[in-house]
C-alpha cells in the first residue's frame, strides 16, 4: 500500500509541476516493491494480482507521465527546445523501467 500511495502522490506532484518531488516518490515506490513486495511474491505467486498489480499500474503511470513531461536534453545537458521548458513528449519503453 505504501508503494501505491507514493506512486499516486508522484502523479499528483507532476500535475503541480513538482518533478523533483515526484521522482523522489517514484524512487520510494521502486524500493517498496523491490524490498517489500517482491520477496512476498516469490513465496506466494498467487498474490501477483490485486494490490501488487495496483502498485505496478500506478508506478508505470507515474513513470510514463514523468518521462513524457521531462524537457528534451542534448548531449551537453542543455535543453533541446531552444531554452523553453516544453515537455519532450517522449514515450518510456518497457525495457527502460527499473522494475
């Protein structure tokens, strides 16, 4: 439940324009899943549905939204949008997710 709450709060933070806080919350969610939920799932695979899938759904939604909103950066770290902070609109691919 803590992981799902962190992911939901990350999405709300992104709506408010607080990307730094959103990233911190998404990292919290990742740690919760990796440290608390995955060990349980290894022992009880039947629990994969329900709350675990809810946590993962919120996490992926938050990561997709976060990635889509981030400004495009070029190789030197500068913004590729001529200095404007427009979202890149980049789509996150499944192999880019940490979980």
